C-alpha cells in the first residue's frame, strides 16, 4: 500500500469521527468553546510539563542527590583522614618520647623518690619488682607496693604524682582498706607498670 492510499484509508476511517466532532463543536455556544479551548490548553500544558519533568527534572534531581551523597562521603573521608593524621602524630610523639626514655631508669628508685615527695616513705612496707613479657622493642617492669597507715590526702597526692609522671608509667591495680584501729588511715596495695626501651 502506497503512502497516498494509506492517507486516504486513514481519512476515510477517521471521517465519521471528525464529522461527529464538527457537529458537536457547532452545537457549542461561544462560552463553551472557550472552556473547551482552556481545557485543551491546560491538558497540553500538563502533558508538556510531564514530559519536561520526566526528561530533564527527574534526572537532574537524581544527579543532585548523587552529588550530595558524594559530598557527604567526602566529608566523612576528610574527617577520618584528619583523625588518622592526629593519631599518627600522637604515635610519633610517644615513640620519640619512648626513644628519649633513660635506659637506666629504675621504677623502684622512682617510686621511692615519689614516696619521699609525698612524705610517706616510712609507710611503704613492701616493694616487689617483677618483669612482664616484652612488647617488641620495649620491656615492661612492674612493682607491687604496700603502703600502710597513710592518711587520704597524702595517698591522693602520691597517686596524682604518679599519674602525672613524665615517664611511661601507669597504675594497673589499686586497692584501699580502712585500718581497723584507726579509721582516719588507709592501707594501700598498688601495682605500677613502666614501659622502657629494651
């Protein structure tokens, strides 16, 4: 079938519908025709908006959401990077500090010196040294101390000095008991560890 015949067949098949439409259109008043024009314009505008929305707006919004998600991920990565850098700087500082640690450092001598500062040397009744398993290039020494009949302010002063020590020491165990014969005094059991270069 040629193009001309196809057009002719379509015109013939659509002619009754066009004829009915023309009759219906002619029966309408001028006001009704204006309303039909307005309705057709609104439908055409709606169809155009839907087409633009589906072709351009939806992909634009999807891309915008994707960009926002990428920005959020980049902020997270930046935060993690800063955290890693600060942790690395802290590790480097601690490593340098450990490298400067005196190889002849004696934990027992240091604890005796701090007990002198706190004026509790006479109350120290036991100091037992022990070496713990080494961790890489560093060794860990431990001293168990017993301090009898010490008042609370001096005990707190002594412990605070240990916590603020420039050396790599830490209190790993602490127990306090009130003395039966003098409730204003305490008996302390303390384990102190020190990290030193091997």
